[in-house]
C-alpha cells in the first residue's frame, strides 16, 4: 500500500528538469497535431499537481466539470504542449489531458511548440533516467555525433558516458598524432563522425554475433571498452527500454 501511495504521489516530469538534463538548443517552431497521450508525461509548471499517470492529486469541481463535458461528448479545445524529442509537456490544458486519459482516449488535439535538445529524449524516458541523460548531454557537447546516431544512444550508467568520452577524445588525439587526420577532422562534428564510422561501427559489427540482440550499438561498444579496461565480472547491460 505504501509503495502504491509513493508512486501515486511521484508527480509528473517537470520540463525545467528535463531541459537541464538533455540541454536546450532552442525552439524549432510550432504546429497543430494530435498527440499520443501515452507520451504526454510532464508539465511546464504544474508537475506536483498530478501523479505520474496524469491523475489529479486533488479532485476539484473544475476537474469534475471538465470530465462531465468529456462524458457528454463535447469535443475539447486543443491543449498546449511543449515537445521535447518524443515527450510532451503540458503548458495549458492539464485537466483536459487528465480527463481524456481517464476516459480512455489515446490522442488529443494540441498546439505544439517544439524544442531541440542536445541529447535525444525517446518516449520511454522517466525522471529516473535524467541523470544518465545529463551525462549523455555532457558527452555530446564534447563529441557531437550526427542526429541520426543520437536518436539511437542509450546508456543507463552516467559513468559509462565518461568512459565513452575519454575513449573518443583519445582516439581523436591518436588520429591527429599519427597524421591520419584530414583537414575536415579539425571540426569537432567531423571528427566525431569519423570516430563513429571508423572505430565504433567496425567494433560493434565484430561483436554483434556474441551480444544480446536487443542492445543498441553504443551499449555493445561501451561493454567492449570496459573489457579493454579490465573491468572484473563484466556483464552485458540491460536492454534499451
């Protein structure tokens, strides 16, 4: 019972906390869309008023009125949300989101403002994952991988991102020291892409036959780094959520 009560009072993810972790690279524009309610996980300013499943922690007359309109078949006006990767944070319309979920709706019409981030936020991210995403952001600020690679990154332990950054930067130093760097490699983005193509991808391809099939490439590679470093009792990490 106490476990249930703590989870119910856990609250929504706050947009400010998520942005601090994944990095705010600015607005990408606005548009109207039907957003999946399963990915509406947070709030801009009312994260403590609802539980993690977007149920109001205090039942109010206002909420009951909104719920009654849903039950009567009145289609609600669009809510306003902020999109961060695959996640949505409500800025206006919290009660409409809560009522729609209580009624079993899967989507809701919304005005969407999209924000670009350094680390990508997939739909399964929770507040517990934010420390690891913060470490990922710090890694990407040093090793700016292409967007298509960032969308597939996932590591549970912040320490693994530090190990990865050390490895990538050391690889780049050796490349320049040995005279293998091209003029384009002076740019951090180009050097990061070269590291991924020339070092990470071949290593992962070699190890794929023995690795669990549900691990993403970066999980396979960082496990190999740990093996090279002589980490004892080495085991494969948990799969991506």
